[in-house]
C-alpha cells in the first residue's frame, strides 16, 4: 500500500483566496496603462499568440508553476526510489521469462504489475497536485486581467468591450504529465513531446509492453493499463 505521507509532496500552492485575488487585481489595475496596445488588439479581435507581450506578473506566475511542478516531480522520484529499484530488477526477470526463454511467468508478471500500479498511483497523485498548481495560477491570472480591463474601461482606454473566452497567458501542463509510465524510463518524464517508451530498449520498457499486452488479453492483474 502507498501511504499518503509518501506521495503527498508539499509545495507552495497558488491559491486564489481573498488576499491573493485582490493582489492580482491590484497588479492588473496598476499595469493597465502599460497594456493599451495589447488591450486594443484584443478588443479588435486580434489573434496574436497569448504569450506575445505578457506582463511580468503573468510571467512570474508561469515561473512559479514551473518551479512547483519540477519540485513535485523530483520529490515524487525521491520518495519512490526503492520502488524504482524493485521495478528495474523485476522487469529483467519478466523480460527474461517472456522474451528470452519464451516461458510465461504469471507470478513474476503479477509482482511487476503490482509495483507498476503503485508507481502509477503515485504519479497520478503528483499529476493532480501539478494540475492544482496550474489551476490556482490561472485563477490569479483571471483576476489580474479582470483588474486590467476594469481599470482600462474606467479610463476609456480599452477600445471596446472586453473579449469573452480569452485568458492571455493561461497555463496548461505539457504532454509529459499524461505519460505516467515515462517516469520509469530514464527520466523520460522530462523528455520532449515526441519521446515514447516504445523507442526505449530498456528492460522496463519491454516489461511494460508485455504487461499491457497480457492485460489486454485478460491475463494480467487489474491496474496494468497505462495512465
């Protein structure tokens, strides 16, 4: 079993409480005068990338989320170092039996599946915490732009009504957060978007393919599908 204490990595949270929301709106009102061109383009239906000309406040939130999510990953890896070692060792046994000897070993595969399931649970919690960081930052970004547009409209500088459905600088987690098993493959969790475990010749990658193949056939324990 995984204890919540092992996977509940604590990082600085970005909560949109009363004080932080008020602070974000204050920054927005203060910066409104310097964002006239940005606001005018948005009000006119401009389609420039949201990252173009983002103010320092929003860029600062991006930096905080990057630091927070990187800390989540590193601490999750550290907390499950022993599990990684066991998975490495058991993967060699699984690959030897299924690929080298060609003799199924349900007991070894079941042990490997339980270990992988434990990792996937921990990685899923880590991903949820990372999403909470991003969501909190996006709430503050929304408060910031609310302050910007409110002040600009009071000063009659917005050049039109506030565009709906836009949140310039919105933070989204990159695709590596959807590849939980990559955390088992030589830090592939940090790899580029195109990286995938199918190209990794390691024993862990081969064992994962065997596990998922057996799971699809109904021969492996539950919890063997990738998250």
